[in-house]
């Protein structure tokens, strides 16, 4: 009896998801030719509606947070889930920033003339329908919805059960903004169930209506998406980010960057998880950096040299070098200069974000040239690995693959291109 009921329920989910995909495809055809002015108006209306309805959003979020606490969720998870008025305002500001960015659709990326007189243009076009599957962070509802729509795409959002109420409250505001600008509300849809079967339907492409999947969440989610998706995926498994302090680093700068990279927000993918220190300056730089991290509440797990010079450190295991803690824990290793740092990072990195603190231009050049991660920073915190900080308004996530999109996935990364070729009667001999 239960098997029959479950089958019926799965059939209902499949039918419901197919209808969502069909509506998204129809909305995408409208958005592809929508004027920049109309999309701008929709975005401003979305931001206004979110702010006007902030109390309802915060009340919905309180339900999600209360449930998460009852379930014993970690502090890092709660940090990603919880909203306050400042974070709601940041959502609104992010949407308005996206609204003010140049519309990428129709932009001529390159153009040239051929000897036969043909004029060729490469022009940005929307991707079509984007499926975004995310966990815990309700602000992704606003960021992803706004970015996809601005780039001329329809989007299907599937948040986690943990942020279900928050995401629905935010989505309602996005739908009202679309309606205010006379754009189809199906341009931004949210999956109305927490059943994991809905994710499976999205990964199969909803009958060919989904063009790209973007997962934003933990390793388990991303691994499932990459294993099961039948459509292209923009993804990263984890943010195993490194900070390397070179012998040429300014001591005060090294301390400030190391503490910020780890402790500003420990639960984001741009938080540093491993600190590497040049062996040449362990006697002068290591202890001040670790003292400052410890004072900020960070647990240190160090290699043999670190534990000897800073006895409060716990011994690091091999697992520590591959762990994304998302917590106030940092693995620390002493390396033989920039060569040692490069070797360690290339061995253990998830190719997300790495930073070097140095004044030696040659060391910086080697670091930038020999490390193949999506984002590399010089004398700056890894916490700048964020589309908003890059001037993109917002982002859907940080992609660590090498196809199409890499690094912050913003407006331009949510477009493809086509070629326009203009002639004057040419035929090919």
C-alpha cells in the first residue's frame, strides 16, 4: 500500500516539475527579448517588495532557524541560514546593484571583418532556463532570481528544507516585482516541495527545458548533482582556500589578512582553511599570527614545526589538509618558500581561492602563474572571493570548473553567445 502511495506521489511530483519546466521555457522566450528598462523596473520592484515585507520574511526565517536549532544544526550552518534586518537590507541593496549593471544581453563581445567583406559579430545571449539547487542560505533566492532574470534567463529555484519558509517568503516578493513590471511570474519559480524527488527531476532536465544546473551547498549536494545531472553544471565541491605568508610579507599585514581570511565569517566558501608560512620567517611571523588567530577564537591544528613553536596547537593529520572546516579551525603548515606553498596548494586545493601575502614581485608572479585556482589574491583576504566584491552586484556561486564559467558566476557568466554575420551577397566558392 505504501509503495503504491509513494509511486503516485512521485508521479505527481514529476508532473508538477514538468509543468514548472514548461512554464519556465515559455517565460525564457519572453525574457530573451525583454527590454533593459523593463527588467530594471522589475528588479527595483523586487527590492522594494522585499524591504516592505521584511517583517514577514524575518518571521518566516525565525521558523526555519528554530527548527534548525531543534535539530542540533552547527553554528556555521546557522550563520548561513539566519537573517536579520541588516541581511535583508543587503539583499535589497544587492538586487538594486544588479539592476544598475549594464544589461549583458545583446552586447557585442567581439567583431571583425573578413577579406571577402563579411562582417562577423559575437553577441551575448541568455542561456535559457537555469535550475539553481541550494542549501541553507535564503539570500540565494534573491541573488539567483535577480541575476538570472537580468541576464534574460528564467530560473527554477530549489532551496533546502532548512530554508523552506524563508525562501518562499522572499520568492513571493520576487514574483510581485515581476508582475509589477508586466513580466511573466514564471520567470522566477520556486519548487513547492522539499521532497528530494524534485531534485532528481531537475537533474534529468525536465524534459529538455532546463539548460544549466547550478548547485550551491555542501559536498553531498554537489557530488549528487555532478553524478546525476543530464545537463551542464556550474559547480564547486568545496572552498578549501589557502593563505600563504611569504618571507617578504609585511608582518602587520600578514596578521590582519590571516585573521580576516579565517575569522570574518568562518561559514562561507571563501574562508581560509589552511595557512602556510615561509620557513624563513617562522621565528618572527608565525607566533604573532597564531596569537592573533587564537585571540579571535580560532583553534590551530599545526604540523610538527608549528606545534613546536606554538605549543597550544593541536597536531594536524593528513585529513586536516583536505578539510573544509567552515568553523573557527585552521590548519597551519610551515613550507619552504613560495615553491613549498605552490606544491602544497596544488596537492590539496579545491581550486577555489588562494592568497599570497608578499612584497616580493617574483614570488607573487610565481604564485599567480603556477597555481590553477579560480581566484588568486595578492595582499588581500580570501573573503573577497565574492561576486558582490568583484563589482558583479551579486553571484550565484563560485565555479571551480574550467568550462564556460569560472570564479564568481555573475551576469556575464549566465549568458552564452551567438554569431551574427552580415554580408552583401557573398557566396562560397
